[in-house]
C-alpha cells in the first residue's frame, strides 16, 4: 500500500490542475456508488479550490444515489448531449474516475477521445489504457473513492475534506467492498471510513 502512495507523483498532477480552469469529471456507464461517490467528491474538492468543475456521465445514475451532495448538478450525456459536448469542448482538463478505458463511456467516451482535451485517470481497475497524460492507478485498493481521499489529502488540501465530501467517499468505499465484506484488507480503509474527514490527520504516518 505504501508503494502506491510513494510512487505517485501527486506534485505533477497538481501542476496540471493548476494550469486548468474548466475541468470535467466523468465516470463509466451504469454508474454505481463508487463511480458517483468518487466523481462528486472530486467535484466538491475542485470547486472548493476555485476551479470551474462539472460532472458529466454517460447515462443516468440509480435513484438511490440521488441523496448524495451535488448529485442534482450532474450532467447526463444521453439526456443533454449538446450542452455536455459544449462543456467538454470548452474544458481544459478531463478527470476520469473509476474506469480504465474510454470505451466504457460509450458515445461520451468517443467524443472525449476525439476532443483532444488532456485527460487524467484515477482508477483501481486492472489494465488502464494509454490515452491519459497522467494516471493514478492501483488495483489493490478498496475503491476509486479511497484513491480520491488519498489524492486530496496528499495534495495538501486536507482542510477541504468536509462532511459532504466524506459522505460521497464513504458511499463509494462501502459500495465497492460490499459493505466491508470484501476488498478491504488494509487498515487504512477502515480508518478512513471510521473517521471521515478527520481521518486525514492520520495520513502522515504508517498504519
């Protein structure tokens, strides 16, 4: 687990972010709790930092996720295609979360690929494709939401992890671990979910 954090160039990713103004966050078709939780957590973080961020997803998320903070701000590509395409054309950066290949976004993925906009990947699936300028990719972790937690805390913005962001991250982690019945073999996963935003204070040490 330590290798994943130590081998990730968070500083380089921050440099790319700092050169960007308008940022799109996207995730895969038929999005689950991790896809939506991770996307909304990143959305909240970026907007708190002053970026103009939007979430665009290929199709509608399940209704049971509609309670998540920021869910009503999500743009649905197959319902509002022209507006979504305009936002993508105007964007400086696209952050792709919880999928390993743009083909998992169907028509939206094809449009993103042809747009030429720089893309960053944050994902925990095997075999990420080579169409991203930077990647945070590690398969031996509970969820992409846990990776978003690491990204925010390691980027030096611990204070931006508020209750609403923690709710998004918790939903993602709980979804991809089957309510903590699998894929949660590391102590850090439990520390994050037990402490929410306060757990970020533990990130400086080894667990």
